C-alpha cells in the first residue's frame, strides 16, 4: 500500500489581505496561515524586547488570541 502524501497547505500562496478577509469570515485555515507566517517574527521581536524567551512566547500567543478576537475590527483595505 503506497504512503499517503501529506495534505498540501492550500493557503500558503495566498495574499495576506485575502487571508485576513477569510479569517474575518471564519476560515480557521486562513487564520492558522497568518499565525504560521508571523509567529516566529513576533516571538523574536518580543524576546529581544523582554529578554525572556518564555515571556515572549506567552505574549506572542496572547497577541494572536487578541488578533483572533478582534479580527472583525480589522480594516482590510488594500494600500
């Protein structure tokens, strides 16, 4: 029996404006892609500012939770 191929990430090539719009509409895969794209950068910035990796991880998680809760308030007009 052949091995199954891993599921492709269908959101990987999508523009962030589209991802935010889809997230606002309840698309959890789109929000997960936004988190995937930005979590490392946000954690790294926070770690430098806080000088504490564990606090940075907690605050990064809180940042995404807040973003998810406030997603309906995002202005997604293109520049």
